[in-house]
């Protein structure tokens, strides 16, 4: 059963009516109602297109967090062949909030990193809702160093509300781990492409997203703090998260304009969660095109261009 967001209620009502009429038609309780079904389907599709053509930043935040939105594991399963996950940071343990390993992307050997939120209660708890601890970022560093050694491109799928802020994470050096992971991204001698597939939250996201090319799905968000966190700081009231989101410039459209990201990946009408296969395939095409642009550059050119890219953010505004 499809899950609807609050602002999608008009579409939900129309689609519920369509399903009701279909059930009646299948049971033989109604005369020919095919034309009515088609009319309502067309009306629902148009309502969905109109709705998603003018989403507010807060509505995009809700779409980015949709429980049915495809996660890193879904992208890996669809796009990466022969994926071999690696675990552990060789210092403390493994952190399943960040998954990583090696495989083949459309024939090319690659290193894969991704925040994984989980898809049900059990997996969300196991993956800590995509909020990584220090060992997660140290695992990412270990994998990036291996990729650099073997001159393999790195693909990162970013989807986290932020790094885990718990006491145990702070005791094990959360800030340092994030900084070292960000430094590993910036210092890679091989191409790296990061895709914000849902939420890109603060340092927890940029630790694996400081890439040569940063892509964002059309209805994803990328911010220094969550709207709820910003509202708590500015107004001492998390309920003003919608106001915060509308003023924070967290959408892909705003961030492309500011030069924080390099391209926007269009989503199917109604968001990636409605047609995940299409969203994932389109994302794969954008990743492939980005890697092609980077493959012929030397190690020194990649590092210099990446560092220049981040130093220039905000300077032309």
C-alpha cells in the first residue's frame, strides 16, 4: 500500500477512488466504468504533476525523507555488479550506517560508499537511521585509500540526517573522523562522484561528498543543519522547521545556483519513491556521464580541480 505525504491528500483521494472503481469492475458489481477510471487516472496524474511542479522547500524535505524513497542499498543492487562489501575500520569495529565495498559499474571497477538508513524498523535500528559513528567514517577513509592505491573511481550515495551525535561517538573522535574522511575525499587521485539521493545533512554528508562532481536528485536536500535543528537554534522551537526550511536554501535548485552542486538529476513525477527503477536508472546515467568527464584527467589535475572547486564556493556571489 502506497504511503502518502500530507500535502499529497488530493492525489491520494483520487487514486483511492480509482482503486475502488477497479475493484468494483473486477468483482462484476458495476457496469462498464472504464471511461470513468481513465478520466480519474488522468485527473490524478495531472494533480500530481501540478503538485510536484511547485513544491516548497519544506515539502521537498518531506519527499527526501519519504520512507519508500530508494536508499543506497537499492542503488547498489541495481547499478553495481559483483558488489563485495567490506566491513570495519581496523581500529574499533564496523558501522552499518555507512556501507562500502568494491564492484563494477557498467563494466568499470569502482569503489562504492553510501549512507544506508534502512527500510523497516529492524534495518533502521541496525543502520542507525543512516547516522554514522566515527568507525563508519574511518571505514570510508580505508576504502578511499584502497581506491586511490588501485586508481579506482569512487561513487558515494549520500543520505543522512547527519553524523550520530551520541556520547559514544564523541568519545571515539567523531569530529576528527569526519575531518579525515573529508580530507580523504579532497585528496583522492582518482575521480569521485557523490550523489545526494535523499538527505545531505551537515558534516555527516560532506565527509563522503567532497567530490569532483556532486549530483542531487531533484527533490533531495543538502544543508549544514536540519530544518528542525535550525528552528531550535533560531526560534527555540522545532515546530518552526517549515519556516527554517523555506529560508535555508537547501534545495537542489538553490544549491546549483550557488555552485555547491554540479547537476540536478530529474525524478519521475511524484518523486523517486513512485518509480524507483526509473529514478535509479537515470541516476546511473548521470554518474556515468560525470565519470567520463573525469577519466582522462591526471591525478594532479583531479586533486587541484577538486580543491579549487570547493575554495570557489560562495566567492562569486
